[in-house]
C-alpha cells in the first residue's frame, strides 16, 4: 500500500523559514518525481516545486530563489526548504509523487500559514 507522510507545516511570521518533508513508501516501481502543489483559499491548486529522478528541478516563478527542493539518497524522501516566506505563501501544501510509469499519488496536505 502506497503511503505518503508529510511533515513540517505550521505558522511562521513573514520573512521566516520552514522545511517540509514528504516520505514515500510502498511503491512497487521507482519514483519518477516528487514535489509539492499548493492550494490557497479560493484559488486553484498549483505546482510549487518538483524534482525528477535525475535531480532535475522545476519551480513556480514566485518561489524561485526562495524555495529549494531536494531528495535523500534513497530517493524516497523529498525536502523543501522555504525561505523569505510571505503571506501569499499561505496555503495547504500537498506532496505529489509520480511512480513509474505514470501512477500519481497525493499526500494528505499540510497547512502553512504566514502571518504579517
């Protein structure tokens, strides 16, 4: 049974930092990519950052230079360091994993709240 365990959300003041992690287990095949989407109140879910099997990263424009995504050596846990947070980063962040060939899995979501 595939399981994604997320951690690291919470409340932080503007300008602060948080690190989110997502651990995947139960995969039958290799993980193709890991990343996060976020959904703010009244907005659609959007891709924030992802990292592919070869280490190739992709970031949403508003987080470039502030967020960094990485994976552990076993490539089953992803980390996202978020710096210089602003209230506009307030959202529920969902871990997203693609397993070869193209099976998708979502985490339960973790709330990040950035206060003024």
